[in-house]
């Protein structure tokens, strides 16, 4: 019950602020907000993996070539940023550490950097793209995800019997997945006018977002298990860290944008 009170209290305090930011920030300032989220998420991932936290700054820089709509520059950055980190690391004295320890840290940091530049930066950039497409779309996706996660939790808690992926996320059930799909589909129906889709499409898109949200959550669960962590951080009482809150957007944000644009942009 104590954990529920923490979750509820954080939601009451932080939820309205997040809604206001998603709704009223103009696209350019919304991108800056996404960059800050990216930096915090990359910092948490680096902390979990025991790698250099400073790579969060390199991860944040990934949004610039994406914002400039230069896929070639983005590809080049993916290739060059690990080398840049290595050069910066070699420029700092080893401080008496053993070679193996230093090599392990560099290796982990480069892996975390690349993961941040792809699996964190791209979904957040697609959130910005949704904002450019329509000012209300990021908020719509946020509310769809929140309703999906809430329905998954309530249905899984009360009716969950059949384990979905016990080795990855022991608490997830097929009943919870059905709840996630239903919750997302219901709220997507409410936004179908803004999304400019038919009722049938809204149900299908909502169900897809529900599935992708749960898959994103499982991807983050795998990362936490590899790092032997329960939460990405304790930044948000009862909810964990930024990574714990954005995992449902990892696959759903690109999916929604690409679907609405017909994969043409």
C-alpha cells in the first residue's frame, strides 16, 4: 500500500506538469525538453551499467543531426561518437587503474552510448516529429500510454493468471497484455478525430500501441536484469526513473508517427 501511495502522490504532482509541457510547449522548445529527457535517460542507463555518466552529453548531441533532417550526418555521428569518446577517455590519465578495468569501462560506455543514440534518441525524436505534425499528438500518445499501462496493471493484478514472459518480466501476464491493448484502444478511439483515422483504424492502432508499449517495457526489464537493478533510478518516488517512465514510448512513438504519415516522410 505504501508503494501505491507513493505512485499516486507522484502521479498527482508530476502528471499535470507533464501534461502541460506536452500540450503547450512549441515544437522547438519541446525538442529541448526531449533532449533533457534523453540526457537523464542516458545518464540512468550509464549508471545502471556502471559506465561513464558523461556519455549522456554525447547522447544528447544525437538530436541535432536528426533535427536538421540529415540522416547522413546522424549515421556519421553514430560512427564517430564512440571514437570521440575513446579519444576523450585516452586524453585523461588512467589514475592508476588496471588496464582491464579501464578497457571494461570503455567497452561498457561505448555500448551504452550507441544504445542511447538509437533506442533512446530516435523514439524521443519521433515524439518531436509528432509535435511538428500536430501540437496535440504527443499528448494523445502520452494519455494512450498512461491508460494502457494503468489497464495492464489493474487487469494483470486482479485477473492475471497466465504468465507472458516469466524469465523476462515475471509479473506480466496475457491478461495484462489484453488490458493494455483494450486501454490503449479505448483512449485512441477518443482521439480518432485528431488522428484522422476511422474507428476500425483507431482500434487497431490503439491495440498496436498497447502491444508495443509492453514490448518496450520488457526491453527495459531485460536491461535492468542484465545490470541487476530493480529500477533505473529513484528519481520519481514510486515510479522509478526516467527510463522506467519512457520505456513504453520506445517502440510506440516511431510506430504512431510512421503510421500517420504513411511511412512517406
